[in-house]
C-alpha cells in the first residue's frame, strides 16, 4: 500500500517518540547496557536480511573501520546513555532533551569542520540551552539531585549523535543508508554484547520488559530506519530530519498515555524554548519566514 511521505513522517515521529517509552519500561529490569545490546542485536537481525535482499552487502567491504567509528558515536555510546537516563527521567522529558541534537550538530560542524554560525544560530544555541534549564527547573528547585546526572547523560548522548552525524556526512556519504544502518547496529552489538555480560540482571526480566526490547529493536530501530530511508528518497535529507521537531510531542503523549507521566507547565515552556532554539540554530525558522514572505 502506497502512503504519502507526509504521513510517513508523522508515523516515524510516533515510532521514535515511543522508543523513550520502551526504554523507560525495559531499561530498569535489563539494565542499560544489556537492554541496548539486545536492541542493537535485534535490529541487526532485522536489517541484515534487508541488506542482502537489496544486494547492498558488498558495500561492507573495505568500510568496516569507518562504519565502526561512526557506530560508536551514532549507536553504542548514546544508546547506553539514553538507557541510563530513562532510569530516572520520564519518557517525555528524555524525548524533549533528544531534540537538542541538531543544536549540537551545528556546534560540532563549527568547531570541527569550520562551518559558519550566523547570529541567528548563536541566538538559537542560547535559547535552546536556556530551554533545557527551564525544562529541569522545577526538578532542580525541588533539590532533586537524582535528575542532574541523567540529564547530563542525555546531553552527552545528543552530542555523540551530533559528532556521529558530522562524521557520517564527511566520511561515510558514499555508503548507502540501509547498509550503513545495518553495519552500525552490527558493530554496536559486537561492542556492547561482551560488556553486557558483566551487567546481567539478578532476576529474569518480565514479559513486559522483554516485549519492550523486542519492539524497540524491530519497530523503533529496524522499521524506523526503513521509513527514514524512504523519507530521504522521497522528501530529501533536509525535510526528512524535520522529524526531530515532532518526536517530543509524541514522547510526551505516549508517556502521559501509558505511564501516567505528568506534563507540567515547565515541561511545556522548556520544550518550546528548546524547539525554538533548534529552529533558529538549523535555519528552519529563517527558511520558513523567507518562504512565507516570498508568496
């Protein structure tokens, strides 16, 4: 059945928004390292047959070292950090903090590849990080120090995503996305599975937690990547990454609906500032304004 790219964009945001829900459910029982090792393993088993089906397996030859380096920043480190963060942070808050990735990507491009940051981008960085402060304000003001380290963990994870995105753009652009995604999950599994053996849970996780990791691996990693590749092909990379702006809304909604997570005024205000900052930093607001005024 053929669907419109716009519908697929919303569907992808809903799926990736649900990933924080599954992490919140499964990570406490499995532990962050084992949970994410299983996620990458399940995603690998899902994606690898697709690579052979599309006859892209030859792209692995000679590129494993570069794929491995990209996988460390795109998958291994951030996955575990998100798993750790969801032990304390709600699914909704974690999904909002994840939206800082484009801001960090702009900073990494500036310092690493000397890309320019205009005044709007600099203002966006300030506004966005002020939004992070507002998002956590009520928790910090309540002397709840348990959320400080998880928040830092998420921000380091999004920084890793930003490094990985820039590395991929400059060093892995010739590798097809499906091959790159499968290679990233496979190499991450190779890294995480041996480490996970030192973090095995004392008790067998519940069926609920097991279902969470299966859905996270197949739906939120395997199927989500396929959808994302389709969007890149049909809409182009710039419009495809706009899914970032929709994910927090679904993250908040799923957390509220299934985990009874509260949506406080500070969460709404903070998320608005973060998304405004991302829009300014990436130039989305400026491009939208020019498009409106040009009509």
